[in-house]
C-alpha cells in the first residue's frame, strides 16, 4: 500500500552509515537493531559498550592519549569552549560575578583525565563533578584535580568523581548550571542517548544548559570499529535533539582552527522546551 503524504512527513529520517574503511553498513535503524540483538555481557548490556571500555582501558592517561595524538589542540579547544559558554550562558555567569547568584556548578561527562575541566570548566564554575567510566582515567583525574591537588586561588574545586558510564549516570536533581559532554556520546546507542539526556535535564537548575561538543560526519554516520563508537552527522544530531527529545537547540557552532585532517567538530547548547502547565 502506498503511504499518504502525512505518513511520509511523519516518518523519522533514516541515516546511512559506513565503517572506518568506507564499507556500507546499512541505516541507523538496522545498525542499532543489530547491536541490541547481538551478544550481551553478564549484566545484559550489549557488548557494544564493553568493547568501547576495553579500547579505552589500553589508552595512556595523558592529553595525547585521550585525544588520539592531538593533545596540542587542547588550548584552542578550551578557548572556543569558553567563548561558546559565554555566548550561551553569559547571563548566568554575569549574575555570579555580580553576586546575585550563588555558586555555579558544572558536570563534565565523559571527562577522561579531566582535560576539559582543568583547561576550561574549573575556571568558570565554583564546583565541577566528573563522570568517567574508565578507571585509570578517573584515578589520573583524581590525582590531578582531587582533594590532594593544590588549592586554587579562586577557591573553585572538583567536588565529585563518578566512575560510571554515561548510560548509567543518574545526576542529582537540579544540581547543575551546565552539563558539558565532549567527545563521548558516540559511544551511546540512540535510545541510550535519549535516556541519558533526559536524566541530565533532571539535573539542571533554572536557566541551566546542556552542552555537547562532538565530531560531525559529513553525511549519515561513520562507525569506528576500533573503539566501538559512531560519528554522527549534524543532521543526525539535530534529529536526536529536536525529533527524538523534542528539545530546543539554543545555538550551535563549528569549532575553528583544528587540523584539517580531522572530522569537523561542532558545539551545541541544548535544553528541554518548557511546556505550558
């Protein structure tokens, strides 16, 4: 039977994928169905997740390690992160500086060794919590930023180190002014992506925002067979934010001045749309 125009309009978009060798691997729908139907670990989670952790367990706990040999981009990364934060959360930051708002709190998700926190977030927020599933990354982050680290002149601190994966993280309700998620959501299935962001929303304070900084594929998605992750296109991200979550994309912007051979990188500021009571 032929579909009506209304049915065609309401059908979700389908994204075609390739692996890192350029081989076609079908659509996002068929890919995630195969992951869900595939082998599971002892807890019942798809082995997709274990394979990702196994990869990162072998990576050095250094900037070069977590950035795949591109540790030198960290300062440019931090500079544009700070600019994007000011452009989207500037009112909140200004209220804090003026003393009309209390201490600001951020959550760094997929934090690795705390690179984003130490280079950027800790300068802007009174407290930062880190979420990272790879144990030796957490240990390094605690050594660099934890209770034993030198006290900062501004009094800002890293408060909590949560050694849990994104798909298992349950934020404290209304704790965060910003949730910053960088170079890690490619490890989440689409369904877990949606669930994770909904939980993050429960952790937001009034006027808070969720930030995402990720590689963008040119079209569809690209599977990294080594670390068990997807690089999604901008259209794919917008589908997840706007269609699957029903959220507002407040602003998005391309990162500038990264090496040409890398994927394009885009920053997003997103938030749930408040519904009328």
